[in-house]
C-alpha cells in the first residue's frame, strides 16, 4: 500500500507512473509464484484545456464555467436564450444560431445538450439547480461546446435575459488523445475449468496519490494472492490489477472483452476490492446472489457487514463483469471524506480495515470453491 500510495504516488491512467505501478505489481505476483501477463490496451483520453464564458452585452463580465466532460472543443459567440430544462419541447425558434442556457435536473446532461444541438443552438451552458457550481460528465462526445456554471451565475444570466437581449462568448478547449494503459494478470491454473477472479484497480486520479483509492484494494488483492499461493486449489485463480479505471473502467472492460463467452461462463465469481482502507462500515454490492452469499459468509465469520444498496453511486470494475453476466461484487468501506483529493494519503489508511476486507474476500473465495 505504501509502495503504490506513497513511493510511487499519483498514478493517472496512461501515465509513466501507472506503468511503474504495473511493474511493481507484476514483480510481486511473480514473486508469489504466479504466471504474470501484462495486458496492454489503448483508450481515448479526454483532456480539458479549460472553458471561458464572457458576457459581451448588455454589460461585459467574465463568468466561471467548468467544461462538461466529453464536450467538443469550440469557440462560439451569439445571443443567449433561456430554455428551461432543455427537454425536447423547450426550445423556441430563437435558439437557432444562439447559445442555450439550460437548468440542471430531470433529464440527463446528454439529453439537454443533444436537444439544444438538434434545435440549432451552437453552444450549451447548464446552470446548477442548487447553490454553487458543479462538474459534470456528458458520457459521450457532443456536437456543440458545453459547459456548466453555478446556480448564482445562471440566475444572474436569466435576470439579464428577462431585461433584454444578452450576448455571450463561450470557449471550451478540449482534446481527445489515444493513450495506452495495462492490466497486470497473475494466473494459477487449477484442475477444474472453473475459475475465480479477484481484482482491484491500481490507477489513481491525477489530483492525489490514491492511497485509499485504490492502493488499499490493490495491496489487499496482492496479499490474498500471496496467501492463496501457499496451497493448491481446485479452481483456476486470476488476480488482476486493472488500469484506467478512473476514466471509465477501461481495464476491466478490456479484460472482459478479451475472454471467450465460454471462459466468461466458467468464472464462478469475481470479487473487486475498491477503497477498503478508510471508514467504519464494511459493505458489499453487486450481483444479488453473490452479494447475499458474501453477507452469509460474513455472518458465519461474526463480521458485521451490510449491503451497499443505493448508499453509493460509485462505479467500479465489478460492473464490467456484471454487465457480461458474471457474478461479481464490490467490497468497500464507507465513507472516505478525502475521496479523489490530494489528501487521500497513506496516513489515513487503516491496516485493520485491509485485514478485515482481505479475510472476508478469502472466505468468499472458499465459499465459491465449495467450502
Ligand atoms: N473507487 C471509485 C468508485 C467508488 C466510489 C465506489 C465511492 C464506492 C464508493 C472509483 O475509482 C471511481 O471514482 N469511479 C468513478 C467511475 C468511473 C467510471 C469514472 C465514479 O464512481 O465516479
Ligand atoms: Zn476506485
């Protein structure tokens, strides 16, 4: 955990630090006796070069937009038109050639921006429906530049529009870049064609060293691998450190797509460890069957756990397995107040949390192997 979350530090997807972390993990798995493969894959990285929004008329002023992730790059100038929530019927003809000012809420960012583009708008600005600004992700490339602003700036613009015509200049600078990331896969074949996958992503956000997210899960996965190598087991075991999780679960998606349908069917369960070092409450979420099995295992162990349910909106690599029909769960501790910040450092990671998560995962594996 210290090697990844402190010595190497921040490990953004596609960076040299991510490769350095992959080398470290590969060496560890090799040392435990696993057959190790580095599985490289390309993905498209969205880079935000910043946004600017200037009011040109009736006054001149600079506002404070945030680029909406997946916005196309563009520089547009024109009248600003208020269009409510940006639902299909909300757009007046005046929006043609104009910039649409849309309120957050009800429909998705993707819907709002696509509807604005279809109505002829050449730019879209989404203002918050609660105080303050926000950062949003549209999910797929847009046809027009799109940015977000705070509720306060949104209301200010709406007030100006109510009094007369408003002209603005919106500039959103973004680029798409092909970069490479990699998974590190440690394999140990058993006599049975069936298999178990234990996984954890090892990349981090650029903002910080990702000690809890997710050096904690990677370290726990490695320790489980070390222990499982001490004896023979009937099932094949895959220990996988996933790359490029933080930008869209790219590593786990790539691994799943690299398997044949028959190989996927042979996976009896996948256990994903993500953020297991901070917080007091041990949680499990994912495929209903495996989630229930995991809770029964914990109960037998006398460990208090509960279902993640809707308590977190966080996505992680088990989702790629669930989407492919493989029973998969996330093991996770809540809450981490330093999530995705520069303060997600090793000093806050509790060794006893890693131990509890790891012991539980080991018991779930025993259960999956038939007790
Ligand atoms: N570790 C988080 C996911 C998470 C957060 C799980 C909180 C449980 C509680 C993960 O690394 C992450 O940040 N995922 C992104 C999704 C990704 C597809 C961009 C997220 O949840 O926003
Ligand atoms: Zn994570």
